[in-house]
């Protein structure tokens, strides 16, 4: 197996556990140049809130989206959007990525801004 297949395998296991709980989940995806976060409903069919470094307002503040500063900004933004959608508690779905670096920074920023997981 290569790196991508291994990550997707880890991801499937985590998502299966979260799906059993029927919990609202905070999903994170990172590429080399950007980071994305979505809050997905418990049934898994609806995106309730999203934030990414591709958005024009974020790109105006942060020119490069592939670092920890950008991840912290997205964590703060997704927590604010979750609050406006009436969501306080989520299950953290790191999509098979290690809880390290940008993924960890995004999670900590979301927690500091009021999201519980």
C-alpha cells in the first residue's frame, strides 16, 4: 500500500465509528497548499458549515494556506461558523491524517474558540 491508500484506510475506520454515534463531525483535509474544514451532519448528507484557505477573505489575510498560521485561522473561522449554525459539540474526523502539525493546530484553534470535541 502507498501513503494515500493507508491514509484512506485509517479514515474509513474513524468514519465508521463516528457514523455509529450519529454525531455531527468536523472533517479536515489538507493538501500541500491549502487546508479545508467542514462540519457535516450526523446522517452524513449535509454540510452545515465550511471554511478553507481558498476563500477570498482568507486569502486576503493569509497569502499562503499551507502553514500552521493558516490552519489556526481556519480553525477559528470554522468554530465561529459552527456557533452561528447552532453547533457546539462535534466529533473530530482528521481523515486519516496524523494529529500533528497543521491538523493539530486547526483542532486547537477550534477548541479555543468554543467548539467542543
